[in-house]
């Protein structure tokens, strides 16, 4: 058991992360197993979604995710089912802030020298 306060905190943070990562991995494995048990479009979508979530959380590498998705697509193709394409998420256009017109600055008035 660590003595230093920051080391104690790292132990707590690491245990929370390990729990979170193990839940994500379990969800990923169960989604892939359910896909292979009954290959349908809905199962394929849930499996791909689980893969995407695992990548987003940093549990698996993006190249491994691409490989898994490719394997799922190949398996569904062999089974004769099509994987429905995900709908592209379109962002709503945001209102751009009004651009202020540049105001030309006037040159400062020159001071005239007074004669003495």
C-alpha cells in the first residue's frame, strides 16, 4: 500500500479505469458473440457500435477495430445478410457571429508649432 498521497490517488484512479475498461471489453465481446450466434443486420449494427465505443474509450486500437469490423462485414456477406450502412451524422449549421465592419481610423491631427 502506498504511503504518499498522490500514489494513493493513482491507485484509486487506476482501479476505476480498470473497472470501466473491463465493462467496455465485456460489452464488446458479448456483442460480437451475439452477432456470430445469429448473423443479422441488427446484431451487426450493435457489434459495430460496441467496437466504436471501445475505440473511443481507448480500450482497443483503431486498427484492431477496423480489422474486427471488416471480419464482421465478411461474415455477414457469407451469411447473405447486408450490414445496413450507418446514417451519416450531419451537423446543424450554426449561426456565424456577425462580422463587424472595420472602421477606418482617422489620422491624428498634426500639431502646429507656435512661433515665439
